[in-house]
C-alpha cells in the first residue's frame, strides 16, 4: 500500500500510541465490513488495520518513519546486512 499510514488514520507524525489507537478504533467502527456495507468499506478497513498494526508497533513504526511506504523492503535488507556483519565478527560461526 502506498498511502501514508498517518494520513489514513488522520493523526500527525507526532501522535503517541494512545492517539493512534483512538483513531484506529474510531475508523475501524466506521468501516468494519460487518457494519458498513458500502462498496469499498472492506478495503478501507484493511488499509486502516494495516496502518494501525505498523504504527502501533514501535519497531515497525521506526522503520516506517525511516524508509516510508517501502519500509518492509529496506528493513529486511538492513536486517540481512546486520546479520552478515555479526556473522563476520563471530568468525562465521553465526549467533
């Protein structure tokens, strides 16, 4: 998803965990497919849920803030580099 997660939830980048949770709950009630039968509501609910799960987790949020919408790609590459570096420090024995 290329949309800005903060914009999807309607919160500023400076929002704390409680603000993010409050915004998610309000939007989830509005767009949940069991409640809202309009076309597009289910897709909107999925987008809101994805945004919440990323922004509610401190590590995922930090990666998202650093790399933007493509954070999963970059975060995975960064973990691989760190793992390879640790392996070299350990003489190739691994962790």
